[in-house]
C-alpha cells in the first residue's frame, strides 16, 4: 500500500504524539487486514503492551536463570547429536527458532506447556498463518475480500491455529484461576490474567492476546539471533575469543544475573552492530495518521495516510555512522566508552534517531529488553559451551533475502556444532 516515507529528522516531533493522532496499532491492524487475520486483537486493548512494559521488564532479573535453564534444555535437544568428540551439522534457522520459541514459551506460559510440541507448533505457526492470509488478500479488491476469504486455505489454517491455542491455554487459565491465590506463577499468562480488565478477562481473549505476543516476539527474536550467529561465525577468529573472555570473566565475578549480562558491553555491541547491518526490515516507525499533522517544515500529513521511515538506510548512512558498510563489532562499545554521557546510550535496546529497528517513542517495542536477554543467553551458551563453524570451506555468512519490505536471514544455511563442555 502507499506509504509516505519520512526522514528521521521528523522522528522527535512525532514520537510522543498520542494514539488518537498517530497510531501504530491502527497501522498494523489495517495494513494486515486485522478483521480477517485476527490482528485486530491489538486494537481491542493495550494489555499486550502494558504487560510487556511493566511485569515482563520488572521480572526480567528473576527470569534470567529460568531462561538459561530452558535455553540449555532446548539447545541440548536441538543439538542432541553432538558431543565433545562429534560435530553435528544443523539448520541454523530451525535450531534457533525452536530454541527461541521454547524459551519464550517458558516465560509466557511456563512448564510443562513450553516443551509441548503441539504448543510450540502453534506458537511458531500462528505468525506464518497470519501473514499468509494478509498476503492472500493484499492484491484483491476490498469488495471481493469477504468472499475470497471464505475459500482461502490460509484462513482454514489460521482458524485451526487459533482454536489449537485456545484448546491448550483456556484449560490452563481455568486451572490457574482455581489455584489462585495460593500458587501464583511468575509468567506472562499470570500477569495477563492479573492485569486484564473488562472484556480482556474472557479466557478466549487472553488466549488470543498470548498468541499475538508469540507473533510479536518469536520470529523477530529468532531472525535477529540467526543474523548474529551468522556474523559471529564469519568473524569467529577475531571475535569469539574476545567475547568468551568477557563472558567468562564477568560470570566468574558475579554469576549469571541480569546485572552481569548488562556489564557485557562487547557482547551488547556485537548484537547491535549485527542488527544495524541486518535490519529486520527496510522500513520502521510505521504509523497511520488519524488526525491532521503539520510537520515542522510545513508539510501536512492527511488523516488516513500511512507513514514509515527508511530505517535500514538510516542505519547505513555515513552521516550517522563512520564507515557504515564496515562490520565493526566493537563500534557501539567504543561509542559508549567515549565519554560518561554516552555510557548508557548505544545499547542494543537503546532507540534513537539513527537506530530504529525497535521503533521509537511512545510505542517503541516493549519486548526488546526480554529479546536482548534471551538472545544474549543463547550466545553465552553457544560461545562458552559449544564450538561452531560453517560447513566445508565456507567463510562468509549467507546473503539476506528481501521480500517486500522484509529483510530475512537465510533459512537454509547449516552450521556445524560441537560441545566443548557438557
Ligand atoms: C529482536 C526482536 C524484536 C524486534 C526487532 C521487535 C520490533 C518491534 C517494532 C519495530 C515494534 C513497533 C515499534 C514502533 O514502531 O515504534 C514492536 C512493537 C511491539 N513488540 Fe517488538 N520486537 C522484538 C521482540 C519483541 C518481543 C520479544 C516481544 C514480547 C515479549 C515484543 C512485543 C512487542 C509488542 C507488544 C509491541 C507493540 C504492540 C502494541 O503496542 O500493542 N517484541 N516490536
């Protein structure tokens, strides 16, 4: 659909506008035909955002050991055929996606459901089904869409997926309600139940909101992690020993806690540089204009129009980054070390005019702290407990694929893994 592409110099004047004027949720709903794809769930309330911004962030410290345990479990299953003697060749995308889905699910719905293959298939598959329906309807006339929709195979798959989610989550929600308040669990399902008001209290609504959060988190986090792993493999000789030293030193001093993960500046810098070069998409800060807006240069934005910013180009603009095409793993660490005032900027989770992969302002991704923690735990385990390399003579990471405005890592690349410790 038509989009007004704006320079990032307007981001500061737009970032704080209320939803009634400039809306992320309306844009997402309408761009992906929310009434057909179920994405209209995000407009019904802010629950999905509130719980990520509050309870998920506040509990991140206590989730770290839980996520570590779950990631170790997931990786030992995904990479079950390797040990200290034998290499296993594995598809990277599937390995990371499976592990990220399991760890995310541990934080969202807890044990034992997070390890249930039927749940994992639902949590992973829902995203693909939503975007398949959206894709199937995109080029059809709006008048024809209701009829075409009825006959879509993708609609059948999506509806079956939503039903499967409900059939697993609703009994769990009911069981939780009966146990309360004696045995409150520390997971997203619990926090959603506690925070839900009005119509959000309905079990089917909570179930659908959890599925939406799976869509917001699993593929985004795993694609980011896959890019990082490809970069780490390409630059292994220079970077892995440096990262291993930082990780083992900090864990030896403080154990594996959120505070110690936050001290790993080189690891954080590596993540951010990989994401800078491999943006999740060509565009970000996607919004729908709801009420008329006049920009500081006098240009008017009409209600009903959709805006975006070219975030992938912004991240490679020499005005924003020195030698922008060069992969400099310690770029952001150097920026943070440059002065006291910069020390807390340039982190993987920091949003800024030059760094928009998590959006910016009032509606910037509320799950990015969780995503950062999970991806770092994955890397900490792989760097300290495994060796990895591309197969054969391959030295360079695979190229990315561009599909519409999406930028995706290779889903077919394999890597060899071997354990260095049990
Ligand atoms: C590396 C992984 C991720 C990326 C790249 C990402 C990216 C984004 C972006 C670009 C937005 C829109 C922000 C804006 O335009 O200002 C967003 C919104 C959102 N993200 Fe993320 N995200 C990631 C992981 C997660 C995770 C792990 C969660 C949940 C735990 C999550 C939950 C959400 C929610 C709830 C919203 C907003 C929906 C609303 O306001 O209703 N995201 N994300």
